[in-house]
C-alpha cells in the first residue's frame, strides 16, 4: 500500500476567480491519523472533497494506493462521515445501517449481527436502533453517521467534524473509535475545529490557510515544545518563594500564583514532569497539571513558524 499522495493540487470556483486550493502537496502514510485544521474558508472542506473524489481539481493529482480517489476499488474500502448529515429520516437507525451494509456488499448472512454490533459500538442501544431517524438528537445522528462510516472496517476513513454536536461522553467515544481504527491499521483523515481532540488522536496535522498548507505539525514531537503549565492544588499553596524555589530546581519558572492555581513556564515534557515531581516533594497537594494552551492553539494564534512546512 502506498497511502495518499497529493501533488500540486489546485481547485478554483467562480470561473477561476476564487482559488480554494493553491498548489497543495501532501503525503499521508498508510495507518496514519492525519488532521487538517485551519480557519473558516481556508480550503479544508474542498481538500476533503477532492480526496473523496467528489470534486475535480483544476490541476494536480491525487492517488490513493496508486488509484484515483473515485476508483471503485478505493470506494469499497473507504468510510466517510460528512459534516452536514442528510440521512433518510423515515428509516430507523438499524434499517439505515442495514441498507448501507447491503450497499457496501457486505455479507447478508451477518447483516443483523453486524448492524447490532455497529449500534453498540457507537453507544446506541436496540431501542435507539428501532427509532425513526427523524426522532434522533444531533448527537445521536453523529453517532449513527460514524457507525455507518465504520461499517466493514474500511481501510480509509474520512471524518469531517466528527464530534460536532455530541456530549463529552460522545467525544470520548469518538476518540476511542479513532484509536481502534489506528490499531487495526486504518488511515484516518480528520477535519475538525476541536483542536484539543485533534492533538489527542492525530499523528500529524496540516495547518491550511488561504488554500495552502502553511505548516505541518508532527504531534509526537510535542515533547520538545515549550509551554505554560497550569497547576491546581487540592489545598492551599505554599509561599511564592517556596514555589519559585521548587520550580527553579526543576528547570522551570514560576510565572504567577493565585491560590489554589499557579502558572509555570516549562521547556518540554521532561521539564513538566520534573516540575510536578518537585512540587509534590515540596508538599504541594497537586490535583491537576495541564498545558494552558495546546500547540495547535498556538499555531492559530501566532501563525506558522515556517511557511510551507513539509507540504
């Protein structure tokens, strides 16, 4: 398998007046969870449409395992969850999944069992499966759409805002399902504005702006990223001098104290771990320690450090 290859992709609208994609080049490896982020109107949805073969580029090329994205051999191993779900509202949830199970050419003998398993997989019980889709909440629709996208364990999964409209339990569920897809070797392409979730599940992320890939982040490299660590204590904090001393010993810097919260500057994951250990050793009842903002949030706020990245 060769994964996804995008070469100098250009797509325009309004007779060439609006350039939605401007020479995008990317390589997505088999088994990678790849995120696409960027401001509204950046070209993310257009890129996803081209990857799925729904839109024809004006120039450039896309191959998936060496085939065109709309090749039937690729369609058979592709799952897709669109941002705007338009489902057959008169059908039941189970009926909808059974219909798509048949469309996918999956075995009729296992259809009822597979549909029941798909519903359970996304946290919908048999009662919900028997209910008409028109009675589904927004979160239930997202769960059903994801269940349909994952039927047959596709090798390629494209998700456009998969956690939109779901409750926190649904967000945790989606994250677990993405990790399961990764574990079985699926290639996942995820477009989302929920940056914290993107950071948790993706291997790499492309920052798209004005139709171009402006930066590429390899999230496994986050261990080397400087950040502000926000620490919350379960009780009162010691004096500012004691906190500053503990921080300095761990190679960190105390920025602010407002008990029970304190903010520290750390250079990387190792420094953060040393800081927490030093605070605990100094008698601080640490209840929580978390980065104040993620790497992807900083990318939005500060812009890419080097245009183009590895695109």
